[in-house]
């Protein structure tokens, strides 16, 4: 299988994440609004379905979609490759001896902060046990999708220019946790809910300054982390609904 065919498969996998949710979202909303004669329990159940689908609604997928597609287009858009090389060249020239291990620990800070909120009884969307499930689940989803992306990108020349890997795992993990913080706090503390993204962005910058990743790899990692958490929340909501 040549690299062109592998790349086309790679792009189709990325785009596949952002199509099924549109029809599911619209169908659920229409069903909820159309059935005015539903019983209170049935109507509440449908409202719950619509509420759960917010994780994969089109507007919610714009940010991770753009980030993933940006990284996925590197083999066909010269400007992305040139920007990668320019930034990496500047870092190597101006900060040749820079190295820090802070990113190895800081990438866990956003998700760890959720448990601190539990300890201090900060109002969040889910409880401690549910946080454990969501955290572990998002780690598994991020790891699985990231592993698949890396195995595919190994066969694409544009991602093999230097000793780096696509996407950035550290960045993906950091943004995975940042998205958890956002989902848990956006209803009760909307401004603070974005704090995790600041930390995650710092992790991505450190990966570049450590010469571990190109910008496109960091950007794609951010998209992967956000998308993985959204998928986890969506699956969790579906399973929780089935049990009730």
C-alpha cells in the first residue's frame, strides 16, 4: 500500500468523526419537539437525549475538527510544512540547550484538578465516582485513537521528516484533561472552565521548545484530546441513560 493511499485512508478516518453526529443531533431534537402528547417521563427522556448529544453536535466539533484537519493536511499543504520547519528551525537556533521535564507532569494537571474540586466540594456536573470513569475512559479513547494515528502516519513521508511523532501525546493528554475541566465547570463557573486550556497550551509550547514536536503535531494533539473527551462524555451519557 503506497503512501498516497494510506494518507487518503488517514484523512477519511479524521473526517468520519465529524459527520454522523449531525443527523443524530437533528433527529433527536425534532423528535423531542414534535411529540407534544408525550408523557412527562418520556418527554424528559428525550430531552436527556438532546442534552447528551450536545457533546457531538456540529458546533461542538468545530474546534477539535479544525485542529485535527490542520494536522492531517500537512502532507498536501506546503505552507503547513514550511511553518513547521520555520518554527522548529528558530527554536533550534535560539534555544538549542532548552529542555524541561515540566511537561511530563503538567500534562496531568487539568485532569488532576477535577479531583481537587471534588475534595473542596466545588460544584461540578458529575460526582467523584463518575469523574473516575470519565477520566479513565478518556485516557483509553485518547490512547487508542492516538496510537492508530501514529501507526498510520508512520507510513506517510511528510510525518517522517524528523525524529518526531504525529500527533503529540503529551498535548493530547493535556487537552483531554482540559476538556474535562471545561465540561464539569462550564455551567457553574463558565470563565474558570477555560483555565485548563491555558495549562494545556503551555504543555504544547513546551513540546515544541523541547524539540519533541512540530507545531502541526501539537495542534493535532490538542484536537485529539478535546475530541476524545467529548466522545467519552457522549458514550458515558448513553450508558447512564440505558441503566436508568
